C-alpha cells in the first residue's frame, strides 16, 4: 500500500484521532503506520478497505474523494474505536487540501453570484471545506505551500487579530518542535500537532501558514518513508517558509499583513480578448502522483500564459493528455498542437501566475500561430540573458510574494559544446550571448519521457546552434532545465519531454569543436557560503541535538569572514551555540531546550543563505568574454 492509494484525510481528522489516543498507543503509532503501509488495500467506490490482518478490516469512507470526519474511518478490531489503527490509517494517507475555488472554472461575474464549494456566496470569508485537492501544476515534490489571501483585502484590519496571533504562535511552536526533533524524531504525533495548527490557522483566515504547514507534513512523510524524490533542501525551504510566515503574522501590518495571511482561493481576473501564440508543451509529473500537460502561450506584448490539464494519474496520464483537446472554449486543438498554433480568446480570465481560466463564459477559436523567429515570439529571445535570469529569480525565489506573478523561463540562442559531468548528473554544456557557459539539465528523469534521451543525443552534436527555452535552476553557475528547442534542421520546434529526436535529425559537424571547461569567473562558484548552508541543512534530518555536537566552528567562521561574509560567520556561530546550549536547574538536571530561540537562529541562517545564493546566481549570468574555440 502506498499513500497515493489512500484517499486524502482532512488535517483536523488526523489531528483528532491522534489526540484521542492514550499515551501508550501514541508510542506505538509510528510502528503502526509502517505496518499498515505494508497491508493490501481494496477500493470500492468511495470506500477504501485496508486489511489490518487476516480477520480485521479498516474502512475509509471518502465521499467526494476526502475523508472529512473521524467517523468515516471504521475498524473491525476489538479495541475500536479506541484502537491505534484508525489514527495510523489517517497518518498514512495524504493530507487533504482545502477545496479549490471555482473561480478558475467560471467568469468573475458568475463567481460573484454563485456559491462556493461550501455553499456560501463569494463575499463570505468562511473557509471552504476540505475537498479533493487541486492538482499542482508544477514539478515541485509536495503540495503547493503558496496559498493566497482572502478576496476582500480592502476591509481587512491593519494588524492581526488576537485569535490570529494565537493561531500563528501555535504554528510556530509546532514547526519549532519539528525542527528540534528533525526528520528522525518528527513522527506521527509531531505531524498531527502541525496538522492541528494548520487547521486552526485556516479557521483564523491564515491560509498561507496553513498551506505551508501541510507542505511540511507531506515532506516529512516522504522523508521518513524513504521516497526517492525527497530532497532535504525542499524541506529546509518549507520549514523556513512556515516559520517565517508564522513569525510575521504578529509583526506585519497593512499590505504586508495581507501578503502574510495569503489567499485561500486563486483569483482569476477578467482580461477581455486575447490573441495568443503557442510556444511549447511540457509534461507535468508530480511527486504526489499527478500527471498532465502544460502548454505555454504568449501574447503580442510577450506576456506568458499557460493552459494546463493535471490530475491524478502520473506519467501515463501526462503522455495521454498531450494529445487531448485543451479545456478552453470551443478550440479543438490538442495541447501539442496549441504549442505550435494560436488562439483567439474572448471573455478571458487569468490568474496572477498566468493560468487561463476555463469558465463557461470563455470563448476560444483556433488562429494562426507564429514561428519562434517571427513577431511577436522572436522578441522573447532579444532580452539579454542577465535580465531574463534576474526576472526568473524574482519569480522562483524560495520566499517570493505569491501574488508577484512572473515566469521562471529563459529564452536563449545557444551553441552546443557537448556533455559535461556535474554533481547533479550529466549536463549539456552550451554557450549563449555574452560568453556565458550554461549547463542544460534534464527536466525530468522519468524514462517514459523523452527528456534524457533527447539531451544525450544533442550532446553528440557540438557546434549545433539552437534556439532554446529552459527553466531556471538557481545555482552558483548558469543552469537551466531544458524544455524545448528549435529543430536542429531549422524546421519547426521540439517539445523535449514529448517529441523524440533521431540521430538523422542532427547536423554533421564540419570539424570537431573543442572548448575549455567553463570558468566560474566572479559568480561566487567558489564561495564558502556552503559552510553555513550545510549546517542549516544538517539540522533538518537529525534535529538540534546533532548540530549541538559539532563542537568548535571558529575555523569555519574565520573562513567565511576572510571571504567577505561576516554576517554568515556570525549566524553560523550563533546557530551552533544555540544548538549546544542546555541549562541545568539547581539539582543539575537538564532543563528543556530553548526550541523557540534555536528556531529563530535557524530561520535567520536559512533566509540569509537563500538571499545570498540568489544574489550569486544572478551574478553568474553576468556577460564575460567567450573562450577561444579551436578546431
């Protein structure tokens, strides 16, 4: 049994079931979750049955796709309902997200008069009930922590209410406890406390904190389950986002408070009539088991929008959806066809992140597209790489404003130089305008997709000039996930996740091309910032105690100061000192650790390293002399 085979469970349901367990059963909960994960399951309509043992079944009733009440979990064992099995099943299942706002499926005028999923009118501020989570239209491992503020921000008070401050304090305390224990110690009980805090935050109209808490829980479960897609930096970012949001609730006011609260619903605003030109289509396969396709289009002014179709189904669904008609008006174009054609849309609605709404008031018909070398698309490649990288960094910042919008795509003209070894695997080295050496990485390593095969084939054609589209991968050197490129023959374009190049498509080079490996220049590629970054990351798997055993870090602090990073040196010293600090009472007994103080030091270090890393990433895209090429 995997978590994807179980229906999502509302956070408050999981929290309630764990809180009702006796202390003895709480100690057995993690083992029960593991044991239950190995048992077979059977789905019959809205009910999933888990065989606890040869004679006992546990049923999860999920009308609408979500287990919304504790009574919806029933166990046939003798101790039920006070058994550990119900809580274990809830902890093994995914945490449900709030029901999505229907605004994406209707025009704003319709949404203004229509009830939301909870039966309230759109002007109501009552939180929506838990329902089937919207499919995350991105490639990030875990649910989207970037949620949004209530629609009516103009009437919101200038400061947080006392109840909101209490809810934020509860989120902070639960997150600090997770940081204190680390992944190894943050079992089902700690996760339930975080789910309870998320539910309370949601009731107090703090959806950004609630969403961030759900992301942390999902990543904790992935880490403890040994999910191969789990990455420690993702949990570092999620924890820092959660702690930072909880902290700012008590200090923010006015517009800043509105951003800290977040939006519970995705706002789609009217955009009238749009003339759109297809760019490319990419597969979307998420770690939560969703799959689909996202087609990128651009307007005459270069503004980027997307048309997506993502739902549970994984890579198999992604491959199938690419050849299905887009869900937009009367258009009969498939996603792959739209990526090379055009649309004329009337009554359009667009979200802040560029997603086109598919409400019944939207009309769309097929129109002529444009080649990448023709207006208006050609203008996307005319912006200097540095400006594109800075813009993409603003959109992809770990702690970016959710309403900031923007795209993480870069449009470059490059010359391929062949494969290079990289800590993250083999990359394709290319040179772009300004003499910038760019590493082009595989966007998705799933063997069912064409990304890796295409990149490896392109690596055998040094000297080939291509027009490419890639997604910025923040690093100390220029790095992109390669998504699409012009066909090597110059005829048409290639969606590198779906289309497969053949060796016959590649030009035969006139002479071998040799180039020196890329120089780091002044990009900060040799910066000792990693000395602080690794201490921030080390805390997450093993907790505060592991960091407290490091001993003297003065040598690392001196190295940071010599490199011109005195703030990093001070943060490192303060973080390690806080981790090691344990006071005793008059009888020599250890007092409880200062989890709040340690969390504060860790948060400062995490946010600092993120800001400096982004600055160094932007500097890496500075133009420099192109190296000499010999034939």
